[in-house]
C-alpha cells in the first residue's frame, strides 16, 4: 500500500527515470537556457554600458568642447570608447582628411558615408545575439513540448499492456515528461522578455545615433563654411 | 578608413565572464527551487506513511513480549534442578547438625530469587515446601537429645564410660543415618516436586497442544464452511447465469421471430403493392411466373430491377417490371436495422394468384 500510494516523485528521480529521448531534450534545453541567460547578461551589461557612454559623450559634446581635442582623446583611448564616440571619430577623421579648399558637398558626403558605415557596424555589434534570444524564445517551448509529447506517448503505450488502467500508471510518466515543457518555458520566457527589452533599447540608441550624425554633419558643415 | 576597422571590430565587451557566472547562478537557483519545491511537496505524504506504520508495529511486539515470558520459565526450572543437588552432598560430609540446615538454605534462596523474576508461579510453590522441611528437622533432632541424656545418665550409673562412648558413636552413626535418610527424603521430595512440575508442564503442554489442535480443527471447519459457502455461491451464480442466458436466448428467439414476422409482413406488403400496379396482359395460358431481383435504397427507392427468371411471356415480364417501377417507394419496415433484409429483394410474381 504505502509504496504504491506515494511513488518517488522527487525532481531528480523524475529526470533520471525519463526515457533517453526526453533526457536528451532536457539536456538540449538546459544548454539552450544556459547560453540564453549568458547572452541576456552580456547584452544587459553591453547595452547599459553603451547608454551610459552615449549619455556622457553627448553631455561632453554639447558643452562645446574643442572637436580636435575630443577626437584626439577618443583615438588615444580607443578600447574604452562607446559607439557614439567611434561614430564621431570616424566622421570627424574623414572630415579633417580633406584639404581646406575642396568641394564642401563632396566633403560632407564622404563624412556622412564614413559615419554611416561606422553606425552600421556599431548597430550590428549592439544587435548581435539578439536574434539568438528571439530564436530561443520562439523555439524552446516547442522543443520542450516535443519531449513532453514523446514522454506521454511512451507512458500511454506502457498503459496498453495493463489490464486495469489507473491514473497511477500514467501519472509518473506524464510528470517526468512535463518537466521538459517546464524547462522549455523556463528558457523561453526570459529570452522573449530580454529580446523585447533589448530590441527597444537598441532602437532607442539607433535613433540617438542617427540624430547625432545629422547634427554633427550640420556642425561640421557650418565649421567648413566659416 | 582601414585604420578605423580594427578599432571597431574588437569591441571591449564588459563583464562577459561575469555574465556567464550569473547565468550559471540563475540556473542553480532555479534547480534548487525546483528540487526543494517538489521534495517539499513530497514530505506530507511521507509523514502520513510514518504515522500509519508506527501505529501498526506497536501491538505486534507487545504480544511477543507477553508470549515470551511463559516460554522462558520452562527452560529455567531445568537448570535450577541440577543446582540444588550438588550443594546437598557437600553439606552432608561436614557433620555438625545445626549448621547443616542453614548451609543448604543459602543456596536455596539463591535459585529461588531468579525464579520469582522469571516466573512468579513456580517460586511460591517451592517456598512452603522448604519451610516444611526445615521445621521438622529441629523437632526430630531435639527428640533424640533428651533420650540420649536419659540413656547417658542411666549408663553413667550402670555401665562404664566405654559403653557410653560406643553408644555415643552408635548414636552419632544413627544421627548420621537419620540425617542421611532425611536428606534422602528431602531429595526424594524435591524429585517428586520436580516430577510433579514436569508432569504439570507436560499436562500444560498437552492442553496447549489440544487447544491448538482444537483451534486447527475449528479453522479447518471454518475453511470448509467457507469453501462450501463459496461453492454454493458459485453454483448460485452459475444458475443465475444459466437462467440469464436462457432468458437472453428466449428474448433473442422472440426478437428473431418478431423480425422474421416483420420481414414477411413487409415482403407481402411489397408484393401486394406491386401486384396492384400490374396491368395484366389478357389471356395468357397457364400460370406463368416471373422472378425479378430488385436492388433497393434505404427509403424504398428502387436502384435496379433485373429479370432473373423470365415467365416466357415478354408482355407479362415487362408488365411486372413497369409495375415494380410504378410502385416505388416500396413499403419498408421503419426499423433501419431490418433494411439489410430488403437490400436485394427477390420478387416472384404469379400470373394468377
């Protein structure tokens, strides 16, 4: 009586007694979840860092610092610079490379191209791994569901050999199969939340970068005209 | 521009190791929550189990303890018997009469003490016996003493001291003999007691065996009764089954009869309807018979009519065929289960009824 009423339903026992395929699905989900959380934290730090750097640089830039000195400082500390600083460095470097008497439109065009190229590269860097988070968010529930369906199939198949079918025959199999779904959801939910949050943050950064590029080109054009 | 590329590609990503550590920590937290959460839910049923099992085993050891003590005293008296025997021969050799009874006494209470601990029933029986033996001893010893004194006085007066000594020796010998006899008697009494105890034990054992045998017989009788009752039940069940089967068979037969009568009725109705629509060709010789196989649809519609056996008169055949088509829908029983009987109908029409 006592052994049949309370089967060992501890979490570890459920995992170890699952079928090989379900265990494989669980392993894949654990790896996916680990890497997705790794990227979540990495992107969290990166985006926070970029926002802080952008705030600082805009603050410094609009305070009316000498642009040459700013450019020199950015080039000397290249690894500690933020995305917006690099965009500025690329644009201002391209602007200063042209001789003084050259055509203003051509100079501004090449400056804008340089800034656009750096902007693209920076956005690519900021948005890297976000697609991975999106994939995890959309796929891992299905992977977990696959493991669950497989486990439930097996538990029902074992039910066919029993003359008297009770819920106690199926319950452990279903419970251990449902762990796969739980793992998939555990991997998916944070990934989706993080993806949405980081995507909106990078969009905000992108608009800030673009507006800065426009303003910088105006500033440079005025400076060239003087 | 080429100089700006290396600046952009090695982005100094902050704290990527810390991110990995944090990810692992999050998972460990989650797993710990799951394990403790699930096992925490497991505990209440385990507690229930423990309660059930601690209650049950208690009554089990208690009867064992109560049964054990009666078993122990039986082997105990056997080792006790050899113990008193060796001390008795030892006190016999030292002669002094008065110390003799006390010497055997100390060894006796020693074996007696363990007995009340193990079995209270055997000890009180032995104690009065020992007291009885001890009391007569001094009485018998006192009696010879005055006799000796009288004899000694007479002998002192009449006879010489040698005779007295001889008599004393004889008396001493007599005393010894008496004492020996008493001891022998005591031993005999002890042996008798032991034998009685043995007999009592044997009797008890026999009674127990008888009781066991009676219980076994009762159990056997109960089992037999149970078996008989089970057999009766089986027989009754078998009878009930047979009756039920018979009833079913009767019902089925009745249903079949009903079905066949229903089928026959509707076949007659179909034939009558067809017959009513036949425009009989006049003046045919004899009684020609035309047979048609008609395929019906549910609802009475006619799917196909084939002439399976011609009557020999094409006019009659065509007249019957036209009548069959005219008489649709054919009357069918309302029960759709019976339609299978009408799906392929064989209709035989006689020229004259």
